[in-house]
């Protein structure tokens, strides 16, 4: 243990540097790693697995007691989508291996038709099995995990991040690593290390709303299937995905259902004041377990999830909305009369906070026109899906069916610190572009790219920005990633 001077910042006042005070704390020292991954969500878990498989000594730090981030702690599901609208698989590699391993455990049906017609496929999974499988894969690759630990501070030096100070039951501990990966979703590590960022939308900083996911069991999905087939007007369908006719055809053959609707009853309940959720429909997805559904319908707008007080306020609002949604479903929605609440998620779902300013910023045009890059590390095929920050409504830009947009390596890199790689939803992109690649299959593919990049930097003894793209590409292909 040694004493360090720390600068203490009042909670929720990111910019009020004049209020900072200097204090002294005892900080322990942890072992040195090649790669330290901060955040064990979908992108961080895959980054850590990829880096460990490429030979790096890896520590993955996670604030929860399990891996998976939004897919486990925030109750998100299904994974959506590994395919482009034409049905071609654009995400492979470690993300797809996770699905194969879950299938082998009976914990996923694999990629199945999306009955909402929003995407070509969705990938339902059992979130408890996902926690186990992600940890198994990391440990098998030789990586190590540290749970119940949050980033507390970052110390920088001439070569970039010198130490990441974390906080847990042992107090404060400083870890050194040659390369650091920020997979916190919010860019916590990058911002504390001095990286520039943009919050949300360029013109006003507004971010996509948060959603508290609600998990229900004992839902009669056979009855819902019949009702949706007989009353297609009560549901939303997407012309780009074939509209109601294709939706009904998929409902007849898909082993699990996803639907956006109960439009009439929901509108009436909103008009009566029974629900005050700023959402235009009920959106729900059946999980890998038949009759268990995730209701992704609550919506909390106008709050900033990187402000701990506003995040706390959002948790309460989201849980109260879920109570209203459950009452609505039991009373007014076919198939939900006997629904049993399993839980609201451990953490409210956060769609958007900071976008780190990197060496290349991905734009809406890059996504729409699948702009080719010379340093692509991942591909995507999911539409630009913006849950509007200001009101009820979802602003979707569907993409051409054969789209395969590209994520360049430079969007994972910042000018300073030199030994930092950013992965997941907060890589360098505009609000609109991030609304496309933020989904879990693509976030995982980006994680694999970032993990390989970090490991190659360690192997070659250079900062990540100086690793030749050819080395990253070769290693990614060896790990079965799909690249152009
Ligand atoms: C409500 C909602 C619904 C969605 N629906 C879908 C969907 O149906 N399908 C789909 O594919 N995608 C969906 N998404 C998008 C997707 O879930 C996320 O964009 C994606 O998971 C982001 O991955 P990530 O690795 O960047 O972040 P996350 O998966 O959120 O991981 C971040 C991890 O870092 C940890 N962490 C954060 N800060 C710290 C810190 N300071 N110290 C230590 N650990 C930290 C967190 O605990 C977490 O585990 C949805 C998102 C939301 C919010």
C-alpha cells in the first residue's frame, strides 16, 4: 500500500473542476497485465477472449458479478442481428462461436426469423447460460476476471495510461498494463484518461432514451401468435422486411415470437391515463425459454446515464413504468392474463451516452452507403435505429437488403492516450451511425477487433495505433471473423 494524492470530483459535476479538492488515499498495487479490459459487457468480454487467445495476459474488470453487460445485467435480448436484411450473415468469429456453444448447451435456438419484420433474424438466448459461457471462454483462453470492481481513477504518463485505479471490497488498487481497453459503454476509462468525446446528438447533446426491461414468464405465446395472425392491423410491420404478409408467414414457422403492437389497447390505455410511458406500442421478445418474454417498452427520456444521480432517478422511473406495463398487459393483452413477473433488470438499459472522439468518426453516410475502409475490423447489417430522444417514436432508416457496412480500426483509437483502445457502443461515431452498430452482435465483432488489436500491439511492442492493419486482419481471419 502506498499513499497517493487524488483529485476528488463531486458526483454529477463533470465540468465543475473548480470544486475539486486534493485528498490522500491508500492505494494497493495489483499484478501487471499485458491488456486490461475495463467493462465485461458484450464487447469487453469478446475483446478479452480475443486478446487472450492471441496470447496476451488479460485482466477483465467488471462492476457486476457476471459478464454480459446489457445482455445480462440490463435484461436485453434477443441479439439482433447477425445478418443483413437480405439474410446474409455479416457477424461471425467469436460472437458466432458464443451462439454455437449456447446451442450445444440447449441455451439458444440460434438465428431464427424476426417475426416483427424489423430484421431478417434475431438470436434469443438464455441469459443465465450466457453468463456461464462467457466466463468459461475467457478462462479457457487463459484470461482472468475481476468482478464487483469499478474504475475509480486513471493515472497517465508520457506513454499514455500508466495505471488504472479500481475500487472494490479491497479498497483502491492500481493496475498497470501495456494496453488498456475501454469497454464500459460510456467511455469512462477514455474520458478519465483525457480523451475528448461528444455526448449524444451533435446539435443538442440529447441521447436515446433509457429502457427498464421487464421479464415475464407464463406468457401464452401460442395465443398471441393466433391473435397476431388474425389481427395483423393491431401490430407494426416493416415494408422493408416484407410487411404483414411476411410477418404472418414468419409467425407460422418461427420457434419463438417477437412483436411490436397491441396498438389499439395501448393507445386507449394511454388516453385513459393508465400508462404514461412515452412509447407508441408494446415491444416484446420471447427468449430461448418458451413462454418467457422480455418486454422492452418502458422509456425514460431527458436523463444522462453518466450522471449517477440522474441514472438513479431513471432506475426508479423505469421500474414504476414496468408496473404500469405489467398491469396493462395482464388486463388488456391476449396471452398475458396469467403472466408472472420474473424481474426488472438489475440495471436500467442505457442506449447512448458518450461517443469518444477517435481518429476516424463513423457517420450516417458511411453506414448508409457501406463506405469501404482500408482498415475494416468488423461488419454490420442492422438499420439506423433511433429511439427518439424527445418524444414517443422510433426513427428507423432501413438499409438496402445486401448492406454490409464497415467499422474501421481508426474509430477504436484516440490521439491520446496512445495505449488505449475503445470498443463497443461508445467508439468514435455520430449519434446516427452509433444507432446502427450499437446492437450486440456488431458490438461483439468490434470487441473482437479491439481485443486482437491490443494483443498485436503487445506482441509487436508498439502502441495500438502503430500496429500494421495486415497483422490485425490476419489474426481476425484466423479467429474466423468476417471481413470484406
Ligand atoms: C433497452 C435496450 C434494448 C436493447 N435492445 C437490443 C436488442 O434487442 N438486441 C441487441 O442486439 N441490442 C440491443 N440493445 C443494444 C445493446 O444492448 C448495447 O448497445 C450493447 O450491448 C453495447 O455493448 P457494450 O459492450 O458497448 O456495453 P455493455 O454491454 O453495456 O457493457 C458495458 C459493461 O461495462 C461495465 N461497466 C460500465 N462502467 C464501468 C466502470 N466504470 N467500471 C467497471 N465496469 C463498468 C458494465 O457493468 C457492463 O458490463 C439494446 C440496448 C438497450 C439499452
